[in-house]
C-alpha cells in the first residue's frame, strides 16, 4: 500500500487534466487514463471567466493562457431580430472588480497548456486506456479496463457528459434541451469584418436561437457559435439539428446574424444536453468531477470554469485533510454540489431568457436596455471570489 498511487484520474479532457495538475501540485502522485490513442480536444472557442482565471493564475498558467487567447474589452448583448444593443459589461472594469481577467481562447490551446503543465509536474499520462468499471473497498479504488487495472487511494471520474462511471453512483441519463450548436473558427482574413466588433464578445439573442461571436488567438481567428431549438427534436425524430433547420431557425434574424451563418461548419453539429443536479458525487474512494459530475448547458459559459473550480477545491481539501481521503472527498462534495447545481439551474434559466419571444421578449429588452452597465448583481455570485 505504501507504493500505491494517490489518484487515478479517468479522462484526459480539460476537467481531468485540471484535477490531475491540482493534485500533483499539492504533492500527490497522479495517473491520468485517457481512452483515446492521444490526448487532445475538439471544438473551437472557450470562455474563461474570472472565477477560473483566478485559479489558473494560482497554478502559474494565466500568463500563457492570456498570451494565447484574447481579452475582450466588452461583453455585448444584442437583439438578434433587429440588431439593437440591449446592454453590455465592461470587462476591464469587471477585471478590477473580480481580481482576474475574462479570457477567450481556443479549447485546444487550453488543453495543450494543461497537458504540458501536467507533464512538467510529473503526472503520469496514459493513452488507449478505456475504463469500464471501478472496484471500491475501504481504503482504495481500482479502475478496471481492457487488459489493465489501476489502483489508487482515489479514482476520479472525469469522463464527461456520457460518463460510464457516473452510472455507478446514479442511474440518471443526459437530458436533451432540443437545442443544437453549430460552430466555426476561421482565420480572420477569410471573414468580412466590416460588421464585426472584434474588441468585444457579442451575443445576439433571439426567439429560439442565438449567435455568439468573438476573436481568438490574438485576433487572428474569428469564433462563432449559432444555437437554435430543433423542431425535429421536439417532434421526437432521430435525426435532428440538421443544416436545413439551421437556416430556418435564423430566417427571422437581422442581416449581420444571417450573414454569419456562412462561416459555420456544416458537416458537424453539437446537440446540447445536460443532466439534473445530483448530490451523490462520492462512493467510498470513487468521486466525480467536471462534466461527469455536473454537465451544464452553455449559456453561462461555465462548463470548463466549474471543472477548474472542482480541481482547485479537491486539491485544497486534500491539503487541509493531509492524507485523510475520506474527509477530503466528503468535504469536496459538500462544497461543490450546491455551487454547481446552482450554475446548472441558472444556465437553463439564462437560456430561456435569451430565447424568449412575444411579450416576454419586449419586457426582457426593456429591462436590459435600462440596466446600469455598472450593475453586477447578476454575475457577482458567479465571478466573485
């Protein structure tokens, strides 16, 4: 038992690598098991709010994240139908308020930064390691896979939305929102920038749809995400979120929004799921983290941020309890389940606010237009320390 590894992390995405790095920095031996042949991330842009960048700074990674990303000066909310500006958030002022910047960067860039930090810190990184079960006893847990087993004082499930290992703690299934996302990240020279505010992160909100635009990689790329409610999904069809639905969903929007659709990838799309919050994150020495614990809709842009918060909390408790892993996991779950459940629920509510129509849209627009840009009451709970 003296040679037993401290933590076996199942999943080599942003959440798994964050947890591995945080635990290694706290002095623990860590092994990451990734089922794919290589470590990597797919997707496009990613938002790192102050609640996450504060942690990245404490890990010594914020300077590199900032160097490879963009610091938007403003977050602007516009009406997708008429293009009018509804409200904005001054991100320079927000940085002063929260003590850390708001950074947008390519998902693969953040992943590669975390991966290299894990390597340098001495985390053991293993690929082609599919884990199908976890055996638990009083003082250890064993991740069991095809042709291998890995025993640690802790097994941490970081295997995402469709987590196999979550099924050992809860019988729930992912919940479809009936919304789908199309993404596109292109070199800026391939885009007509005449209608773009490249100093801002811009969100157009409309009935049943929205569009997000912001620059990446020091302004060398434009990232766009178009999200809409799928009639085929609502009708129960198996094939939904298809390109014909994309065009129909945005047919009522203003020209800058419709013009943006031509810059999206149409050969792939991302159906949007979350899960109901649960408080059963821990069973003996098996624990959940990241999307395996709290998958959420993207309207608050907090999926990766909350995974980083998880990692920081777990490592902090491991230091506090000095080798008592049962106490560490108990307090980790107590601290994180309430916080992440609130983010999950408010992300759903934020999506309803963005996508409302009729009278509700008129009231929303009036309230947002009247908002004082210095009013932070609706984000203090999320971005504050």
